[in-house]
């Protein structure tokens, strides 16, 4: 890239065709104990080629911003630098998309995608950041057709992400920590992970989703939540999705990607005993707090948080002030719902922000 392009480098410091993914010997990857430990007992390159091909296709055809990176050949870069792994923990399977993850001397950055997307949505950031960082994007259950359907509750997903952190850090005693980045519903998981594993998360960056109970009192936000999450839940229950609610918010994935089972994450969330599907007319703020913010918490997992948003749907002035007062940074790119995917719509700007934030550790 030219010096004035804004991003320093795209190379992962790997020669073409030399990506090697280490495997941990142990139990079969298709089995797990059903325990609660995030300990990995099997991690290896994904044997299901269709999943790897599908994620690579999504990276370059759905999420890659060719306008931001006109000189890049996405397909060549993915073939040279990306490896898809399956990691089995006591609590189940977590598929990861990795670039530059074999260099243990580099800081670790873990990405969590949102609804209704996949780990492929981070292609622009992984391209630019994997030369300086180990980039690992987790694939949430039930968001990829080639993976088996699972009845996974939120706390189990959080534990699996904790397993990804422990696996790549090599320790969980606080001597090594990772940077965590989440978008949309992945940002919700990000808050949960950051709170549960402060010994493995140094700082957290959220795209689009704030963490303030006051946002539940906002009529616009409440209506939006009721509309799209309830639609997703009903689709999950019936097994048929009639209208893709993600299109209202400008999703980058094709309409046919949205499947009924993607609503499972919301159905299981609101099926919790204390929620009882109270989506209408209004979710109780205390319910949401019990979901992913410790009672009495400020909403900021660690000091130095980065919050970037385009659509002012899940953010309040109080949250913005809390981030800034805690040594963090808040950036609004555009006040429009169509920019709910800023890491793609504003690929260059968001990547630069994330690189600057991550490099200041």
C-alpha cells in the first residue's frame, strides 16, 4: 500500500502457502465432556472444507470493502494467510478464523461478530492488523449453515470464547491478556466475556452497542429491539423466516443468509426464567442488566475502552461520558441506521481507529 493509504501494512509476515495450524492431541474433536471448563482438549484445522470455503467466500464477496482496499486481491490474501480452526472445549465447539495467530510474540486480538453475520465480517480489520497482531475471529454457533445446529445458551458461548482466549494466550493467570473487539450482538457477548475474564482481557472495543440501562427507556431503541428480535424468535419457533429483519438495518450479508435458526440466540436469551419472553411491550432494564452487566457495574469492563458507532440506536450520553471518564475514546462516524456495520461501511476509518487503540496498550 502507498504511504498515504492510512493503514501501515497488510502482510502477516508469512510466506505464501506456509500457514500452518498447530494441533493439540487429545480427545476427539467431535466429543466433549459437558463440563464448564474453557480448557481446550482438541484444536485442529477444520476438516469440513465446505465451512472454510464458505467463510472465505463470505469474506471476499460479502464483507470485503474493495473501495477501501483497491489494490488488494482478497481471494489471494485469504488463501495465503487465513486458517479456519475447530476448537473443542469442555463446554463444546468453537470455530475460529485466524490470521497471523501462529506468532506467539505478537499481541492477541479476538473479534466477535454480530447478528446475522459470521466471523467473515472482520476481513477488513484482519487484513490490516494481522501483521502487528495475532487476529482470531470466533464463529458464533447457529450462524453458519455448514455447522451443526446447537442449543447453546449465552453463558456457554461466553465460556467457549474464554477458552479461545486461554488457548491463544497460553495462560489465564493475568500475566498475558488480549484485546477484545465486538460488534452488534457480538458486542453483547464481548461485554460478558470482558466481565467474566478480566484476567485475560486487557481492554475492550465495542462497535455500535453501548452498555447503559437507560437505553431501554428510549422508545426508538425499544421498538427496534421488539421488531427484529421478536421477528427472529418467531422465525426460530416456526422454522421459517418470512422477512429478513436485518435488511432494515442495512446488513451486508445477502437475504438468503438469514435463517430461522439464527433466532435461536434470542429465543434462548429471552427464554431465561427471569425474562419469560418479555419483549412486548418493553424489556425491563433490570433484566438486561442481569444478562451482561454485573449489578451495580458502570458498564465499562476495563479502563481505556473504545466505542465506535454510526447508528445512534444503542448508545446514551451517559454511556459516552462513562467511557470518556474512564480513559476511553468514543467516535461517532455517521448518525444513520444504515451505518450499523461501520467496520465495513467505514472500513479504513474504523481499522485505523482500532489499530491506534490496540497499539496504545
